[in-house]
């Protein structure tokens, strides 16, 4: 998908979005323009990105995750 197509699709999301979506998009855009968040190495393909999301969802559904409370308890032991 080219840049113009991406812009058009994002405009459609903005037009249809509720306040929560617009706030999330605004936060991402602000973070993008305020800093350089590049990471060395190869970029992920869209399919690899989607596969990682599917894997993360599977882990969550299987109960393989750390709650905020567990993480805070663990941090106190560092």
C-alpha cells in the first residue's frame, strides 16, 4: 500500500473514529514527531507483525501473562 493510500485510509478512520480512537491516534502521532524511536535491525513484515500479535493473543488466552500487581511485587525484589 502506497503512502497516498495509507493517508486516505487513515482519514477514513479519523472520520469514523470515536474520542478514544482519536486520542490514541493523537498520542501515536505526537510520540512519532517528538522523538526518534528507531531500532537497529531489520524491520518486520506486516505478516510477521500479525503473527506476533496472534502469538501474544494466544499467550493471553492461555493465561501466560504477568499482571500489574505481580510485576510490582517482582520489582520490589530487584
